[in-house]
C-alpha cells in the first residue's frame, strides 16, 4: 500500500473515534441532567413532608421539659433525713433502716442451717409491725483501701531503708559479732519480705479496682412508723415519739436476727444519705461517691472572706509577737554576756592582790640572772610577806566593819 492510502485510513479511524467520543459525552450529560431532575423532585417532596410535619406539631400539645427545684423535691419520696430517720409525707411518716450483715448459708453444716432457719422463723413470728426488705447492689470502691495500703507500705519502706542503712553501718564498724550480724540480717530480711508482700498487695488491689464487675450486695430492713393523729402535738414532739417507737422496733429486730447469726445495726443520718444517694444516682455513685459529693460543698454558692482590717490586725498581732520574742531573746543574751563580764571583772578585783603578787614573782624569776639568785629569793620572800600583811589588815577591817554593823543594829 502507498503512503497516501495509509494516511487516509488513519484519518478515517481518527474521525470515527472522535465521533464515538462526542456521542459518549452527550450521553453522560443527559444522564447527569436526568439525575439532577430526580434529586430536585425528591427534595421538593421532603420539603412538603417537613411542612406537613410542622403543621402536625402545631396541632399537637407541647410538652414542658423544664424542671424546677420544687418539681425535683416532688419527685423524691422524702422531705429530709434527721435523727437517723427518713421523714416522709410532710412529717407524718418516718422510716428507720437496719443494715444486716449476710451469712454464707451454703457453706454451713446441716445443723447450722437448721438453726438459722429456726432463728429466721422466730424472727418472722415476733414481728408485730410491717417491714420492708431492701437489697442494694453497689460497685465496690477500693480507692480508700488502696490509699490506706499505700501509706502503710510507705511506712514499711521507710523502716526498711533505715534498717538497711543501720545494718551497713554495723557491718563496717566491726563492733558486732557474727551472731549479732546474722540476727540483724534476719530482721532485715523479714522487713524486706513484708515490703514485697505489701507492694504486691497494692498492685493486685489496683488491678481489682479496674474491674467494674466486682459488686457487693447490701441488705437492709426498713421499718416504717405512721402517726395517725398529729393535731395534738407539734413537729418536735411527733419526731420524738416516732424515734422512740422506731428505735424500740429496730432493737427488737436486731436481737431476733442475732439468733440466726445475722448481725445488724441502725443506720446513722449520714449512712441514710448515702443509701438514698446511691439509690437515686446509681451510675454517678460508682465514680463520684457520697464522701466526695459532701466534700465538694455544692450547697455553698459563694464564699465569704474576713474583713481586710481584721486581717491586718491579725498580721500585726503576729508581727508584734514575733518581734517581742526576738527582743526578749536579744535582751537575755545581752544580760547573759554582761553578767559573765561582770563576774569576770569582780573575780579579777577580788584576786587583784594575788595577781599582782604572782606577776611580781614572775618578773623577779625572769630577771634572776641579772639580779642574782640570792637577792631574787629575798625579794620574792619580801613580796609574800607584804601580801600576807595586807591580807591580814583587810580581814581585820572587814571584821571591824561587821562588828560596827552589829552594834548599830543592837542599838536600834
């Protein structure tokens, strides 16, 4: 084939391909336009449906989801907790709760089970008033236990470090026998084992606290008291009567439960608040306990500070006290120094003659080679005799002065 024929063939193929491409582009544009029109119809239908829903909502009655403090109090089934009692129905119904410690019934022998059953039967037969048994499941919070364990382990560690340092000092001192060192080493090993045990205990307890499925069941007996006639008494008298009745019933229940090896105690006001807190805040109580809620002091919306002048007076009082102590210490030191100097001066004054004599003797001895030995000895002897005479004269003057004083006293 010639070159012209090949060129014509290629041009023809290229024209066919361009035509096919243009045709595909036209089909793609048509499909896009059709899809856009379909989406527009769907949006219009949705807008119409939404308008119809709005119309239906306008026809329906609106629900008020706002809450107030009074609505929350109306939702709760109690007014307040006071004197180890839950007060309900505006002071007409009172509740006291006894917490019971459960026993492991399955691990008991047959005779023990029979005794427990008979004791529980006796408990039921002695009831003369209605009760309610309430079981509350709580997630075990090991935070307080872990904190206590850590502090104890820290004390053990400090003691072990001191014992180890003392042991090393004793070993290098060489003042202890082999038997004594073995005894010290034994005590040190015991302390190290105790430290390792405590550390493992804290680690295992921390791992256990991560398991949220560790649950604990608490058993409570709720004792109600309902006062029918309240017109004769005021609230304080009603509360006193209710407390007496409930306390008597609670103690009776505790005594009868003891026959089936179940111990019980009356919940205090704080423990009642914790019981209600867990009941109304089951999820939050696992993370934010009642102790933290009370320490947070959410009931205080603001805090007040002392007056600025009262703060200034306090600061001045502290400064005065501090400066007074410093001044007193300084005065004592000065008086002490003065007393020492005075005593030293008086002592030198009393021993003046002796010091002069000794100094004269020292001077004579130092110059003995110039004066001569014989003359030096005579001079020293003369100094001693003179000092003795002056001392005797001084003593006589003192005696005469004392005698004159006594005579004047007798004359008076």
